[in-house]
C-alpha cells in the first residue's frame, strides 16, 4: 500500500504541472479509449453480473452494478462534458496589497492525492477518475469486489489513454485487492493520501470515518423525505411523490418516507402506490389497509420499492421529524404556501432542500458539474453534490521585493 501511495504522490506532482488544455486533451483521449473498449468493458460487467446473480445479491444492488450500452455511453459523455468545463485550478479568489507593498493572492490548487472507497457503482470509477484528473489530482480507487472485473477493464482502458498521452498511469490507480484489511491500510496512508472520500452505505461510511487518520469528506446515506403540506397541489404532489420514490429506487436521493399533512387527502397517492406494487408501511389509522404493514423504524434507507407514510399536524412537526431521522441529504416540501415553503427550506438541516421539486435532482450532472465525486452531508469544506470545486484547496502566494517584518 505504501508503494501505491508513493506512486500516486509522484504522479500528482506531474499533474500539478499540466495546463488546462493538456488536461482536457487527456480527458478527451480517455473518453475515446473507453468508447473503443466498450465491448470489453460490457463483457467484464456481464461476468460480474452473472456472479452477482449466482451469489444472490439483492436486485437493488444489482441495478447499481449493471452497465448497459446506454449507461456506459452516458459515462463517456460525462468525461467529455467535464473536459469542456472551466477548471478552478489557478483561479485567484482574493488579491490584496500589504501595507509594506507585497501582494497576497489566495489561489485555487489541487488537493494532491484523493482516495475513493465506494460500493457497487461502476460509474463512480469513471466519474471519480475524470473529476480528479480535471483538477490535477491523482486518485486511488477502491471499489467493491462485486464489480472488480468491470472496474479493472475500465481502469486498464483509462491507463492506456494516459500512457498514450505521456502521463504517468499511476495518476489513476485501482486497488485490485478488495479485502477489508487492505482497504483499512489506505485509511491511514498519511503523507501520501491527502483526503479520503467514502461513497456507499452507512456501514461503509462510518467504518471509514471511525478508522481513518487521513482527513475524510463524509458522504451520506439517503434517508430522504417528502412533506406534502395541506396546501399542496394534489396533482403535483402525486407526480413528485411517484417520481421521487420510483423513478430509480436504488439511489441515495430517492425518498424513503412521505410525510402527509393530516388534512391532505392521501387516497389517490395510496391507490397509485398500491397499483405499482410498492410496499407501504404506516401506523396512522387512515393510511392502513390491505397490504399496509406497521412501521418498524423511521431511519431505514430502503433503496427499493418500499416507502413509509406518516401523518403530521403541521410544517413544524414535519421539520422536527426530518431533522430527527434524516441523513442531511435531500428533503422536499410540496406546498403553495410560500411562508410554509420558506420555513421548511430554512429550518431543515440537509445538504439540499426542495420546494415543489423531486429530490431526484440531487446529482452533480443535474447541477451542471458534469458528474459528481459524491454528495457530502457534512458541513466542512464541501456540502451537497461535489464537483470540481470540492476537489480543490487553496494556497496563498505572496510576492514582494525584499520586505521583512519588523
């Protein structure tokens, strides 16, 4: 592991010297190489999926693992989009002049070496590689064993593009040893790794947070909520609830609980959820019925076709429930009452809050970042969908002509 860290640190020093145009040219080459190797990558994913089926991996996880031609094409398009974005590296944030005449500039610089630990999703491999490279960072990727063949095929392709562009291939490395013991070594690779970003379930994230001695940007699980106020537009509420729950259930910005004002007629929503074979959990008398099960707890992230329903008496009660059980990810209110909307938006403690919009938009691509490295639910350095800016730090550059401090 130390050798891997040393190689990444050395590569990061070369990356720091690349111009924006050089970086963009390499990213375009990576996209073209992935395109050329698409058949090999999809074949590797088919092997991973066959093994997942044999191992009995649950359907929601298999959905996150699966690569289709369209999904791979979208990943490649994202690399090209990232190449088009302006780099934050080198931007001067502030510039002042000291009383003694020297200039003081606060500039944007790379973090250095980023480590990513993540589960299941092969798109994270390409997104993380492209975003870190665009910001002149080296990256060490540790995906899960379930998609190892897929990740290896993609990284082999990416590294061929780096070599062809005369860039150190160790700028983007994949750990092929997916044991927990080996991953734990990465968490304490101080001096080589500058920051660790975990992305996955709550268990993975908390393991990293507890064991790491390297600084961590904590991403979060998505126990997300939708509050339907008494003054909600019924048609809008129904459409948004179905989209936020069912458009893609295995992602962290899908809702897991719908809070319903006690005066809102929930019967159309209940009927639609039942029609779509959604598993419903509810304790309130008017929400119970055939197939509805009691609520076992309010903090589970289902990531499947399951949802909890709860009646609340006010926007204040909805806010209190969300702040107690939410994971500070994405929360939404449906209402035509602007005062209620503003109260919700200001009082809910989450990285992203919505008024009359589905939570499914919490995504770096949707926010115009090209892709995302993850969604931070903490408050230091970065919060919400993390794009290029989140992969940078700052440096003060002071220029003078012989000044000394008296």
